[in-house]
C-alpha cells in the first residue's frame, strides 16, 4: 500500500513539474512537494505508524522520491531560465547589419569646419600649417613678440600663469598663437609662409569671450614682402570665406607690439533691422588685426631685419564662424548641446575646398 502511494505521488509531482510554465508555477510545485506541509515531507510522518521491520525500506523510498523530485525541479528551473534568457535576447536583439539610423548620425563641429575652410583657402595661396605647444614660456609668448616689461597683457587678469617650477621659471597657457610664429622663424629659414590655427587662453567669459577659444594667425617672411601683399592676401581670404566676390575692405591704423605698422581690417556689412549681413551695404565691421612684423621680433628670432621683412595677421575662429553661420552666443560652441550641434553641425563628408566649394 505504501509503495503504491509513493508511486502515485511520484507521478503527480513529476507531471506537475513538467507542466510548470514559469518560475512561479515551478516554485508552487516545490512548496507543495517539499515544503513543511508538502506531500513528500508528510510521508515521513507515516513512518511511526509502520511496523519496525518496514520502516527502513519505506524511509529509503521516501528519500529516493525526494531526490528525484529535487533533481526534476532543478532541471526544470534550468530549462525555464534558459527559455527566459532566450526570449529576452530575442526581444533585445539588434541587427547590426542594418544601415545607421538617420537620427544617430554624427556632425562636424562648426569650429572644425571653419578651420578646414581656412586651411583650404590659404592652402590654395601656398601657405602651410604650423603648430606649437599650448603651454608656453615668457620668452615665446611675450618677450620675443616685443612685449615690454609691465605691459598689461602680462598681468594676471589676462593670462593663466602656472606655478613656478624648481628653477623659478613660470610657464603659462598661451594667450595667442603668435608664439608659434617665433618658433617657426627660429627653426625655419625664409621664405616662410604659414598659417597657425589653435587654442588660446585668457581670463574672460561672456557672450563674446570664453577662457579658451581658437585663433588662426598667418605669417609671411621674405625679402620683398610689403603691405600691398598683406592687403591682397587678406582681401582674397575674406571674399572667398564669406562668398562675396566684391566684398569691400578697409584698413585702419592700430597698434600691436609685434607689428609696425599695424592695422585693423574692416569688411563691409549692414546692420539694418538689427540683423548683421556681410556685403557692400555702407557699414563696416572689424574682422582682424594685422601688420608688418616688427623688426625687433625678426631680430629676436635670429634673423636680420635689414634683409628680411614680412607680415602677420590674426583672427578669432569662433568670431568668423559666428558671422558666417549666424551663431549669436560664443559660449554655445563649448556647451556640448547635441541639439545645437545637429542644427549648426556639418556632414562628415562635407569637406571644404576652394574648387569644390566652401560650406555656406
């Protein structure tokens, strides 16, 4: 009788185990069989009612049943776990063979695009690109550029100075890309014709200033270079960059320690209705500073100013990008706002060239 009861119970439990559709149902089978009040656990209570000679055999049968039920529960649990994982993976599957979704495509930052446009224009004129370190010493950033001691640009309110090193030397974050002009003149023999794009740093922050910004400078050193070459070069640049073939320009006297004579260059524009428009509309907009390289700068680089002369110019890359692409606030260039970048960004394959066209 006891054997029949065990066999019947085995069939019921194993059948319920196989029929469990999920982990919850399987747990209910386990509790009903092996819990404190479970059917298998209850068999052990029948031992006390059996004759002594039958207890050993019955106990072994109950233990065997418990082991079979436990094994069946573990096997079913593993099978259900595998099935749940397969279902989850199938639901979350990504077909990497599909083309990139339109909403996931990247953009070229306006600063990078503008740098490429500048390089394309001056590259057509025969300029090469020069580069230098962001951390400079006083000689390259100030002294060699004819900044006298006590000049306001040396003061802390303009310049990020680093702590003095063990030799008592104080380095700084370059305030312009002009130190690369010095390094170029000291390392290359004229004729020199380079542009110098890169990051610069100054203590300022508002709608038109940021602590880090980008400049591009150009340098020409030769034996016969003069202001007419400077004017023609810059005039060709602004006309090509802004896409206005007859864009008017003017040069106003100015002062920079590293150029003599010095000038600021204006381009034609209109401000009617509060909207700035580049072109020959009767108004003027300052765009860059320039001039003939000061003889003291040429001498500081180990060249003879009686033989060599040249011109230099510099402009803010963010500034000309804002003018061309209608960007109102300089700070937005560095806020990492994807919405802004999607609006003002450029396609990755939109490579500027003078012959193929600049982005407009």
